[in-house]
């Protein structure tokens, strides 16, 4: 009896130690599917996992059914790619076409077609050779404008008025255009013109020394610069107004209000037929032109 009392504490100690060892290493619980093959593989996996956790554990493996092999889809074999041969370089001949329409256009089109037939490629874009090219019209330069001579008039009234009118009439006679509007000049008083209202008709006068003008059908030219063509006061008729001859006199005023004298003492101051002042019609202080007395233009014929 005493032996049993001594053996019971020893057995209790051994049982407690075994429980501690069992509690220290336990295999994990797993959830496995119900499929036979999958359940078998799952339990074998649990045994392997338990062995890894508890080295002293001896796993028990089951023989699992092997599933029938499934049909493996056939993979098509790759088709080899045929490499195209590298095209040879094709060069078209250079064609020089003349820049003449439409020959140059047809020449360029034929060159493109020949290159296309030889080397291929994209079809060429041909020009339309039927389009007419506008030829630029020649530039017509305007005719040179007519310029009138510059006239300096003295700033003495009313001589400046007659001088301006004479300049305007001379410009109109040379260049034409719109007829000038003349100023209304007061009458001038000159003793020279009043004394020469009656022209001498003596055949003893010297021959004409003035240059002839007018008579354009006869081929006479105009007067030189600084001179004007007037009807010859010593020759009957209307002079250049009727396409007859006239004389060239210096375009310089004489007489007038200030009584300007002629530069040549052999000349006389006669009425200027270009203005409206006429001493024969009661005009006073009319401006005049210097004329050398001479015989009629037809007297020496």
C-alpha cells in the first residue's frame, strides 16, 4: 500500500509533463474540400505542414488518385516571315525642257511618264497644258506733261495784272487745256501807244528783221524761248490765226502805266494783241510789245 502511495505522485508528474509537451506542439486544423482527389491532397499537405511545425511528429500520407490528363490545346507553329528583297535604286534620266508654252509643259509631262514606266511608283501628276498663260500687257508710260515758262511780273499795279494775264495766255497757247480766266485789269495810259495807232505804210521802211512764225502748212517753226508769235502789225490780214505768217517778238512788256521803254531805240511799242486792252477802242495805259518797223511781209516777194 505504501508503494502505491509513492507511485501515484510519480505517475501524475509524468502525465502532466506529457500534456505540456502535447500543448506545446499541435498540428493546425485545416478545411479541405469534399472532392476525393482534392481532399486527399489537402490532408497530405496538412501532414507535411504538421511535420514542419512539430519535428517529432510522424506524418501519415495517403495514396491520392491521379486525375486523368486533360487535352492540352495545340499551339500553332509560327509561320516564317518572308523578307522582301531590298529594291534596287532606279534613277530617271534628267530631261531639260525649254521654257516655251505649251511645248515645255508637254516635255515635262512626257519626262514624268517615261520615269513612271521605267521605275514605277506612284502615278505622276501631270500638268494641264491647255491653260493659257496671261501675257502681261506692256506698261504705257504717260506722255510728258507740258510745262509753262516761269514768268516774273513786277509788283506794280496794274502792270502786274497785265503781266499775269499775258503769262496765262502764253501757257494756254503752248500747252492748251482749260482756257484761263483772265483778271480784269484797269486801263493803262501810255503816250507811246496812242501815238502809234496809225502805223506807217511807207515803202521806205527797212525789210523785216524778225523771225517768222506761224504758217504751219508752210513748215515754219515756233519762236525761240523768251519770244512770242504775233500778227505782224505792218502786214494786213489775221496772221497766225488764219494759218498765215507772223513775227516773233520779245515777250517783254513795254508802255503800260509806268511807260516802259523798249531796249532797242530803233523799236516802237505797239499794242499787245493778246489782251483785251485796245487803244483804238478807248483803252488807256495798255501794255505793248516792242517791234522793229519794217515793210510788209509780202512787199519783198
